[in-house]
C-alpha cells in the first residue's frame, strides 16, 4: 500500500493534510521519511498526560471524540482504513482541532470487495 495514496484520500478538516503540496517523502541514509502537516498542539497522548489525575473535562472529551469520528467517517467513505488509531496518532492544531495522522499502516480497500463486515478479515 502506498502511504501517499492513502494520505491523499484523507482530505478532511480532521485529518492531517497530505496532498501534493503538503506531503513530502524522502529517503535519507536508507530510511524513508514522510513529512506531513505540522500540528503544533501536540497529540492526544500528551494532552491526557497533562490532565493528570483529574483527566480532561467531559466537554473536551466529547469535542475531541466527535472530531475524531468525523475524520474516520470521511476516511472510510474514501475506502481508507487507518489501522493504527491511538492517542499518539491523534494530533492537535494550536486551536485544539483534532487531526488524525500517521497512515503508515493504512489500507485502501479495493472497489470490488464491498463494504467491510465486522467479522471480515481484510486481506487486500
């Protein structure tokens, strides 16, 4: 799977920008580097850690969850399966907007395979 192909299908406000002008792929000393949109607000993992024992306010949790679900709905509508959703891959803009990123293990489903079933193993 080409990361650039999956990334280009994710053009959405809650997904990290990955188009020809904002995605850069380079090989340096035998390693592949993918450079995507900068999210200066850090990631959800850091935000949770900063919340300490008190955690995050419920309104913040709902706001983040709704944005994340909208990003996933958009990705799935473009037949992209993220496959690595975790707090370290949920980035935040300076304004706190969710940006789902790191599509390194994403899959683009073929158009002939139909919608995925809950119990279906994806092999493409």
